[in-house]
């Protein structure tokens, strides 16, 4: 699936991954290939992917059709 991590400074990461883990306001979540559509509020912390770990501030995660977009501080 394709991932984009976007901050006010621009795109921090863009590429292909098979797994994304992050902490939402309801706890840790994991998104795998083929995940159902999802919108979640992101808590500040690490976003963990196959391509590495990324520090993100508060934001929003949107999953739709094997695309994950994270917009954060």
C-alpha cells in the first residue's frame, strides 16, 4: 500500500509499505494491506512502518483503497 506522511514542512515520507502502526486516541492500531477504510485521530508519537519509524505530532490518519495518508504536526 502507498503511504504519505505530511507535516507543515512538507512530505516527510512517501512510498510503499505493508504495515503501519500508530497510536490513535483509542489506543495502538495496525493497518495492513487491504485494510478497510478508516479515519482516526493520531496521538503524538512514533509511526512505525516497514520503511522505518517516524516521529509525528497530533494529526489524522486516513486509510482508503490501499492508501494511507497521515497529516500531522
